[in-house]
């Protein structure tokens, strides 16, 4: 049967998987959700002997049913190839009592590569299936990692252009350099004078702008998005949680059917929503632990049922999580309300107009799988140092947020289940923060000066992604105010 997708804000709007991938966001501003959650049709006893690519096919075919077997396998093979520095694609490393799922072995050394390596192929395949003649303009907001991964994925892909907006003062030096040195005739990068939430809200408004849609169509363009609001980003992320369980089984670290806990450092909520969907399709996951930094809007939400973005926006050492509007939470709220599109639309309108909404207890009861934790800047630094001194394993700041939340949860709950931590970025992405946590004497150093020292401390090679930016020339210098984003896009496209 073909899997259709419906909007979180209008159950009547239904599209195929390839249409959902192409559009990115529904016409009413809602997000696409599968009409029903499928179930894995291959047992883990079989999955445990499969490669990452083979598991990817078994998972993704359930959600992308209008892609043929040949089309989907071709997308997977092109995405998960030697652009990753390990054949495993996502290695599982045990350090201390926990397992770290290393999602940073792709070309931009962050977990966004896991989905953004395949999205361009899913999208260009979808365009052919839908007989699209326009060039697709990928419009993306980034808190640091999505931007570079999307730029790398779409650079010089025929029939596409990509425009990335990032907060000028809200990303690490390495993240910024990765973006502004990006090659590709079809790539544009813009620093906005604002934070990530401003960038994300601006992008959503542009995607829903009917007047601009007409203008672009006349010029031979149409928008899509590479943000995690696109179902083509979310589905590939489900794969690595299924893969993790299969690998733990293969390594005899767990018994078949034994539940594991998953801890995810969370800003925009897509990565932990993928873990939730992995559980729903049949992966034996117990607790889903949502880990926040000092921008703990999600921690407060799971504790109170009130989502309230009316608070100070804090710049932290884990900038990819410096987010107060978690877009993907809309999908969870919709599912938890038993697909009540009218209520979901109302709550999202309240968030837009008042900056907050409150869920009834009947919806909150559906969040039983989730618990939440958070870490302060001091606790993040302490976690990096403690793990390094105890095990020799070095983690980045975002992973440290999750590691701290994992330890706190174990202490508070007494839960002794095996725990997998989503390690979302290489420590080389945040060298100064990581090295200063290990030894304060590095506090006055610049990020790129620390690559050799981090290599010695972590006993790892300096990634190619870091070597590249040390000598790359700056190609993108464009900046704009938040209210100039539309003008900026029109200038870039020449419309």
C-alpha cells in the first residue's frame, strides 16, 4: 500500500511521499506526518547481520513507498559511500557505562550528514517522479550544522539552488568557516543579524508566502527546505536508531527484545522524534531522554505541559541547541493529540501570537515514553573532563549535554537499562570549548590552533573537514537583517 502524508494542521491535505519531500512544508504551514505509522517487517535477528545501507532500505521503504526499490537503493548507495570516513557509517563506541552512537563520520563531521547526504538524491528523484520543470530552491535556516551539511549535499546538484541563513553571532568559528568557504555555483550563505529562531521563523514565512511562490514560479523556481521540517530529513534519521539496536544485538551487548534507553541532545526535536518513530515501528526502546542546554524550553515543556518561548535566549557552548522554537515538536504534539489537526493548528497559532501554549492532560499522557534533563555550561564542561579522565574518550559539547542528562536520569530513577547516547558532533567542531573543559589553559586559544592538541588528546586523526577550512578562501560574505530575508532571496535569485 502507498504511504500517504497528511498535514499536522489539516487532515484532509494528503500527498505522496515524494510530494512531501519536494514541498518540505504543507500549504497550510503544517508539517507532513505519515497517515499511519508502519511496522518493521524484518526481524532484528535478520537485521543484525545487515550493513547500514541494507538496514536503511528496510526502514525507508516503509515510509517512502512511492519510490521504487531501484530508486531508493540508488539514493542510499549514493549517499552512504566513501564520503563517510568509516564503512560502518555510524560506529557504536562504549565508554564508561554508556554506548555512544557516533553520528559525525560524514563530510561535515556532524549528525546532519546522516540525513543530508541522502536528501538531495531523494529530492531530485522526487522531482523527476512529479515531472517538475522548475529549479528547486532549497531554503534553510541553521543553528550551525544543518547549513554546512545541506550546502555540501546540494553543491552543484543539477536543477537546484541552496540558500542558507545562519545567526551571525550564534555559531562556532569552525561552523561559520565551514559555511562561508563552501564551493558550488548554486550555493549562497547569508549571516542574519538575529538568532536561530529568527532565521527559522523567517524561512517558514518565506516557504508559506503565496505572493513569492507565484513570482518564483514565473521565474522557473520553486521552494523546498532541507531543515528537519522536511520528511526527507526525518525518515533517514530513523534508520540509525534501528541500526544501533541491531548492532548491539550483533555484539551480544543485549538480548533480543531487551529495551534500551536513548538520550538525544535536542534543539529542534527532529533527532529525538526519529528515535520515537524508531520505537513506534518496532525497535525495543524504553525511555527517550530529551537533553537540553540552558535554553531548556523542552525540559520545562515535558515537566509542565506548557511550551513557553518567552524567555531569555542564551548563547552557549552547544550552539546547535540554542533554540527556543522546536519545530519538530509539532509532529509529536499532533500524534499525541491523536491527530487532532484543529487543536494542533490552534496551539501553533498561540505559539506564534503569544509565544506559548498549554496542552491538556489527555495529550500529556501520551508523552509517557519521554523524560527530560538539562545541563548548565559548568556541568557540560565537567562532563567532558570527567569522561576523558575516566575513559580517555573525548566528546563534544552537545554530546556532553546528553551524557550529563543520562547520568542524572540514572541517579534519579535507578533505571539500569543499557543506554545509547546520540553523539551528534565531532569534538573537532568545538575545539576551544572541548579543550578548555579538559584543561583551562586553552581558554585564550583560537579554535583552529587547537586541532593538533585535540588530535593528541583524543588519539584521533584531524578530520578532512577541519583540514580543508584551514586554507580555504572565504566565498560568502552576504549579511542581512531579519526583515530583509525576502529581499535577500529575491536578489540572490534575480527575481
